[in-house]
C-alpha cells in the first residue's frame, strides 16, 4: 500500500507536470508602456493542502472545476510568500504534496483585441494553472518565470476564477534533486508514513513565491530582445536582436532608440537586428571600482508596429585570463558573499523592504559581488544588482547533484533550466558568470559527461559570459573543473575538518590553492564558500566553536591566505553566508544554518565588522578601519 501510494505521489508530481518549456518564446519582464498594461494579482488568496494519503484527491475530484471552498476548508494565504511559515501549524510548514490556491480577477473588456498573458515570477516547484476551469499553463521548476495566454479562457464581463496547484515534492529528477522515503515498518511508523529527503542545506520553501501579473500587449508584439555589448575606444557597441510575435509575414514599422540615463536618444536604428554605436559611452562598472560611473544603465526603447517596450541594459564586457576576472578589460577582484532568499514568515516570498535592506547591508559591508546560491533569485533582486552595481554569479538550482542524478533525463532537464535562466537574465550587466551547480559529485566518472554537456551548452547559449560550477572536491579528484572558466571551490577548514583548530587553516588553504594552480595553471581561482556557524551573542575567550569570536578568528585566518594570492591568480572570495537562514531540522543546525555574518534579521555579528573593514579598505584607500578585530587588512603595496 505504502509503495503504490509513493508511486502515485511521484507520478502526480513528475508525470502530470513533466512538461518542457515552450521553446522560442520570450520571457521579457512585464513592463507597462504606451501599449502595455500590467496588473498584479498579488494579495490574499484562498489556500488548502491536499493531505489525502496519495495527495491526488484534488486531481481525482477535479478541484479546479469549482470554487476551492466547495472542495473543503480553505484558509487565507499571502501571495507572494512561501506558505510554510505563515501559519502556526506544523502540518502546513512541513507539508509535502499538492497545495491549492485560488483567487478571482477581472479583465477589462477593452483588452479583447490584445494578447492577455498571465505570468508567474516563480512557483516552487511544479505548477498547474487553470482559468475558469481551463488549463492555462504548467511549469516544471521552482525559480524561474512562466506565463500563458488566457484570452480564450476569460470572461470579459464577469469575474474570473484562477486556480493554481503547487507541488513541492523533490525527486531524483528535479533541480534541486531530492527523494521521498517511505517507512514500511508499521511497528514504528503509521501506515503510509513518508518523509521528503533533501540533498541541500536549506529549507524547501514552497508556494507562489513571486508576483502574479496579468499584462496585455498588442496582437503583433515584441516577444524577445537580446542585447550584447562591446567597447571600442570611447564608444560602446550595442548588438541587439528583437523578435516579434504575431506578425506572420507582415512587415511592421520598427524604430529602435538607445536612451541614456536621462532619457536622451544617443543612438537609433530602424532594424530589428542591428549594431549601433554609443559615442563617448558611459560604461557600467561595479560600484566599488574606483574607475568610472558605477552601474550606469541605458535603455533600449523598441517600437514595433503598435508595441513599445523598454529594456534596460549596461555597456560592459566580461573577460577572464589565467590571473582572474576582467570587467571592461580591467582586473576585478570579487569581494563578496553568498546569499539565500530567506526570511522569517514569508520564507522565499518576494518582499521589497527585505530586498532594500539586503542591498543596504551589502553596501554597508562593502560587498561588490554575490552568488545567487543556490538558485535563480527574483528578477526584482537582480534589478537592484544591475542598478546598484553589484556583480552577480548567477547560480541555477543544481545543488546537491549525486551520481544517481546524472542520467540523461537529468541532463535534459538541467539544460532546460539553463535555457530558461539565460533567457531571463541575458541582458543584465550585473551577471558576469553562470554557475551550473553547487557541490555536485564531480569526482565520479559520470560527472565528466554530465558537466561537459551542461557547461558547454550554457556557454553556447551565452558566449558573452563566463561559466562555472562550484566544487567541493579536491584538485586531484574533481573531473569537471576542466570545463569551467574560473575554478570556484568551497572549503570548511577549521569547521567541518579540524574543528576548533584555526591554526591549521593557513597551511591547509595555501596547500590547496597551490595544488589547484599546479593542475590547472590557466584557470583563476575563487573561494566560493568558507565560514563558521555562529550563534549571535555568544562570546568566549579563548574562542570556542559557535561563538562570534571563533567566526572572526576563523575568517581572519582565511583572509591572510587570500591576501597572499590576491595579487596573483586568486580572483575572489565569498563568505558563507551573508545572513543566517533556515534549513531542514537536524542536530547540526541550531534553528537553521548560523554561518551568517548577519543574523536572519539582518543585524551584524562581530564578523560583519571584520568583513566591513576588510572590504571597504579594498576599494577606498581613505577608509579608516575600526580595527576592532585582530587582523589588520594589509595595504596593496604590502602584499
Ligand atoms: C556547503 C553548501 C551550503 C551549506 C554549507 C554549510 O554549499 O549550501 O549551507 O556548506 O554547511 O557545503 O554551511
């Protein structure tokens, strides 16, 4: 009984929803313009979980065909948010299976001659969407947008019912992968008992995580825009390609303008695909670089037929040498953090005050780069990275890939996800590198085939950026780093190994760096994770693991080694983590992972001051360090 129920759960999860992306379709962010209206459906929706034993009652009874409250009790649920921490009910927090959402909306009857689309910024993990009982769209994957055209389903003169079913089950075929474990021993577990096993160190928040928007565009419309920039002397070269939808063979009038930050036209064309030149260009630079104007953004204003769309972009180039990253042909040292989309109550739900606070604190820390560990972040977060000049290593949800997750179906899905990811973020100046995975089993033979394919595919999608994955394997066991542009490696010396012994960090890390270099002399190195669990407020002298003192001491030891190699081929450091975050329950996690330099409420621990002194001194020679902590950041000439 238990195993057939398992079969059904997974079938419902992966069978019904195993749909592929709609290829060739753009996914531009919904922006209002003279020709487009954008309405949000965010707010309080009705919600219920399908807690039937096999989780498929909603499908058997076709809950989408009637108002959700007629199927059973519903509760109010905030959209966007994760549903897990909104109530005080463990059954909601830890639910695995299909959760059902519903809301009502109107469309204006003026929209009948337009294309009306319903767009979801992200629903975790599988989503099925019905409008008035008719299926509008499905999506497989938890962190990227999807949309469907709903003209044929809506009532133009009365209210419309929108039903969304969300399944958070992680299987060996999802990204991130996971598995369902059934307990069959009925002397120890009730009949039908199962748990969701995770292969990642963060809570599997679920629900409608980002905006739900209805937007309109003309029948003949701008479907996609690709912008790739280059620099020639003082000029910016803008290569662009605009794809139209709905025009068939019909030719439409086209006007393209490049607008500067004040809205003045600085270049133009009347072709859908062209190269235009911005004379005396203002380049996009990360904010901490002393050269140039940080984060200068232009706009590509596209007018095609009756449609108008404005796509922001920056002019910059990305490169790599054996010594490190280049932005606009100048060396860029990445001093940053790894992050999570994580907060109390709303989970991974989009939240503007939180985004604003995070960027404020990134700048307070002197961060010039973050990694979107371990999945694509909200478009509204990346907008801030573009506009505030913080470089992003854009990571896909390939976290925790084991050998049994490296089959042909996994590769195919991984490539789909990379396609959707590149499609979404291809015009963002802040994004310099794609990370295809975090800590996979890159030491097994299968990894060579798997990552060869995924990394080369990603590079073929976007040759203008770098591609990597994050390794926690050794220089002599990793079989996939040979495909990357920058070797990114995670290490926990003095934490998971030699716990409490900060005195060995310097030697071990230096040996590690030298070994990587010896085996891969043409690839620069970036430390993509290091850190120590720290309960805010705990102090002890001499330091002890989990105290703030230990975190400061441990990080200081790493910094000494970074500074030795920084002037050479060591191109960046990311501390794990920007802030504390919640994980699955476990005896090594004290109400979540406490390796943040900030608390989950985004308040500094002692290590945040250490990092702030270090990072600010790196780009501002006039910065006066607080010197509250032992290790003084050396001046460049002392290196
Ligand atoms: C690394 C993982 C990260 C974990 C971290 C840790 O990449 O997701 O949270 O370790 O253990 O292995 O804190």
